[in-house]
């Protein structure tokens, strides 16, 4: 059967060279309050930082094309961003765009087109109409001239898996074994499919993610590879924080396993913000929810974590939550700069992004470098 | 059965208001010699003229995106053109993009997605691999958020039909009854399908098109509506020219019929260039042909006609052939300005376009104004 692993494709680590990054313009009224205006400075900062390093494809719906062009023009970016006019249901490129894989002998790059059901479909999905989101990966592969591997028989979001590029994948049980995704498949079968589609040999199953993460605890909010054999884990020393037991379980697991190369992992603890970041009534007043869409409540704790960073070719875009978390923010910058001395750490205001339901990593999808036109 | 006519959609005349024009970047090595460099000034002139009046969507393949952006940047147009990155097989937007129809009560605009077989498929098609061209209309409707009417059971190119927007269509028998398109359908069945898909009542069947036109004589090279009840016909008074009998047969037909409103048509004669425009050995040396692609011979007469013009919202982009046809060029400008006093006639150098195999009308596709976002 033709599939990425069979044809010799694999998913490089995000830290490996990129040809480009794909993002999506924030439009959904139930995710981005006040027409996404409060989040726009964060988006502009991300776009600018990516463009300093690599190509940026920005997907925008035909309805918002004019507004998007206006914002890019005002930011001096209109000439530099490559706009792709395609309808979609929300801005989470990590979860709705293809997961790109590379054939190292030919340098060919192709996309894996997973089934997307808005993080849980009828069980606990976040919105009811996700047809455009599910179609997006296929449309992108066609438009950008990349081959497509059909994985529409398997529900997955890109944010629920990390790859070290050397045979090891990182996921959470909380997400991948959730009822709303692939309930008919066993854990072993799920692991086997992941390896087949991403050209990997071993899956590391963290038990949990970040507290109150509405993605059923995507791995990309709690743990990430800095390079093969080395990971960063969201952490807290506060035993009264519900995050404590979750991170502790993950650490215990990581200390108990080896990767596909037989290595024990070096795990760096990256403290979560010292103060909970919560949604306010003002935020809520700016949303317009569609029927069947998951709503929020004032005071609800958001899943704030510094691990939801993104590697461009030469930098790390690191979330910052501001306000009373200024010290936590600074510590995260300092630690990441220590652990990634070869990169420039770029702090990005992210409070308005997590109001939208995700963070920098969720909003980005890398296209790895290969023998490609991009 | 759901189809445009059933749902109250119709194809407005090209002279009716547009929301936008779609074009495609010229890339095919077998159509555009020397990397399309000689034709590029003509393209830039067309793009500029359209942008003065309406939105311009420019489809470009991922492989040529960088080169296209560079050309647009140098022309000062990069900020103004909306690029759509989509693979395709050639630049004839008229023939491969959807034919757009409007529902006048709701203002909704939708696209008709005809089957495209490169002007004749295995019988006398011009190239063998046209899969991306045939997929383009569907992709465009999706990307731009327009509904799509599926007419993939019927081979048609947009250049083979004109609409007056008041129930009358104009076609040629030479093209629509050709062996390479819909040989299993009778003339009556073809007319019935055209009316159903374009919301029309009556088809006027001109016998012929322009001499040596490799599209099997598309109507858009020989005859066009200036407004309802009024048409322009490519003409010659030179009885030794093979075009004479063809144009004479068309004129005789047009003088013998009434349109859907019962009107006799006013027909203006627009003289073809006085001197044949021929392909040269230098042109031929610049082509690279693919297997199965139709090739040309030095000295072959090209299907030069001034009728292959395009209406933007306030202008007419009129082909000019230059050289020894300077007088014919000037006459065409003068006549069109007389017949269309409400429009600005913009002369566009077109010799390098017909080397590519078509002309301004073939390269453009209007999206009519409606209650639309565009």
C-alpha cells in the first residue's frame, strides 16, 4: 500500500530547515473577538518575524481578502506575503493544513491530509461546520503543487503530534485516545498509523497536556523537541495547581522511556505563567457564536503555556502573556535562549491569541525544505 | 434537475458591470516562446488597464510564483493584483475558468464548470495533458467562494459562446459541432444544454469563425455583442482572402435571423488586418513542445482579428498587430470608438499574444457584478 513510510517519506523536526510557513488569517467570529482587532498586533509580529527568515503563505477567505490586504499594506507586508485565497473555518493552520513530509533521497516534499473534525466532532468538537477546514489540506497540496497522501480515514490534527525527525513521535494519550477522534482504533493501531504516515518508528505517549486545553490536550502546548534527544516540558512547582500532577506524570513518563534511537531524553522544565490567564467578560462580549459552537465563561482559565512556540529557520517565536506574568515571560525568554543559543528568541504578545483558543504553534505550519520550488 | 436556468441564473453580457477579471500567467513553453518574454509587455498593458477599472485575479502556478511576483513588482502592480496560486496547463482563462452566471433576484454569482479537453481532445486537441486546466474552474469556484454548477458532462470553452444577457447566445457551428467535443449530441441537444447552463432562450449559430483558428473557430474571434441587439463581425472585402466566404456566410446568417427578443441585429463590419500576420522561424525557435502537443510551421497564418477584444467596466482592450497593419490597427480603433462612444478604447499590442495561440478575449474571464464580496 502506498503511504509515506512505504515511499520513504518522513516528517522532519520543526527545527530542521523550512522552505516556508503556512498561516491563516483570523476570521471566525466565535474565536476572534471584535473582528480579531485585539489579536492583530500579535499576528503582524508573527508574520514579520517569519518573513525575516522564510516564505510566508497566508490563507484568507475571499470575503476577508480586502481587509487582509489592507492590514498587510499598512504593516508594509503586502509585497512580501503570498496570499492564498481559500475558504476555511478558522485560523489554526497547525491543525487544518497538511503535515508535510520529505523523501530524503529525492528531496520531494508532500502533504499528509488527515481527517479534521474540529477537535472531537459530535463528541466534543468546538464547532459544527468544519467542511472547509477538512478540505483545506487537499486544496493547499493541489494549489501549491505538492503531492498529497490521503489520510482521511484517520482523524488527527497537526498540533497533536511532534516529530524529532529521527524516528520518534511525541503525542498525548489524552488527545489521541479521546472519544471524539478514532474510537474504533486501539492505542497500538493509532501508533501504527502515525508511524506509517509520518515515516517514524516509535511513539512516545505522554499521559497529559495542559490543564483546560480545549483540544483534549494537544502535545504542542505541553512538550516539544528542541532537537533530537532533547525536549522542553511545561512545568510548575506549585502543587496546588492542577497542572502540577499533569506535568509530573509527563515527566515521570519521559524519564522512563528511550527514543527510537535508544536515547534517554534530556528534558528541560519550562515554567507555565505564574498567574492564571483568564478570559474576561470584555473578551466574551466581542464573540459571535454560531449554532453548535463551544462557548466560554468569564473567568475561565485559558491554557497558557510557553511551549506553544514556533521555530522559524533562525528564531523561536515565544508566547508572552504580559501583565502580572511579566516575570514568568522574562524567565521563559531567558531559559529558551539558554537552551537554543543558536537561535534568536523573539517574544510575541500572545494573550489575545489564547483568547482565540490557541497559540503561536497552533497558528503555524512549516513546509520543510527539500528539492522544492518553494 | 438543479441547473443554472432552473435556479434562475443567466450569463450577463460581457459589457454588463464586472466585479473582477480572472487571468492566468503565461507559462506553457509550447505556447509562449522565449519564456513569454516577448508577450510580457502586452500582458502588463492588459493587467494595468483592467486594474484601472476592476479587481484582477491572476492565477499562477507555484513554480512560476516567484517570477510572476518579480514582473508584477517591476511593473508596480504587485500590490494591486490578487494572485491565486493554482497549477494549470496554459493561460487561456476564457476557456478554462468558469463561465460566471448571476441570479438577478438574489444577486448571487456562481460558476459553470464545463469539461475542458484542450480544444478537441484526442481528435484535434492542442495538447495531451489538460488535467489541471479541466480542474481549474472547480478550484477557482471553491477558492473564491462561488457556487459551482457541474457541467462536466459537456465539453465547452468559454470562448466558444457569447451572451447578450437578454436570452440570446452566439456560437459557431464549426466549433460546437466539431468531432472533438460532444460528438454524441445533436445540434438541438447542444443548443438545449447551452440554454440550460446559461439561462438563455435562443442560440444563434454562425456557420464559421476566423480562418486557420486552431480552436475550431471560436465565436469570440469572429463576432461579439456590443450590447443587446448589436454585434460586430470580423470582415474583409478582399474576395481572394479565405476569410471572405466565412465572414460572408456569417453576415448572411445574421441578416436572416432574429434574437430571443425578436429583434433583427444591427451588425457592424470590423475589417481584419489587411496583411496576414504569420508566425516566423524566430518565433518557432523559442517554443519547447511537449509530446502530443500541436506544433506550428514558419509562415503559417495566425488567426488575427480585432473582434478578440475585451470589455472592462469602462474600456475596450483592442488588439493591435503593428508593422504593416498600422493602418488597419488605426481603423479598428476608430470604428470601435464610434460604436462604443461610452467607453475608452485602449489599443493593446497583440502580435505576441496571437503567437501564443489566442488574443485578449481568450486570456480574460469576467466575473459579473452581483451581490458579491468581490
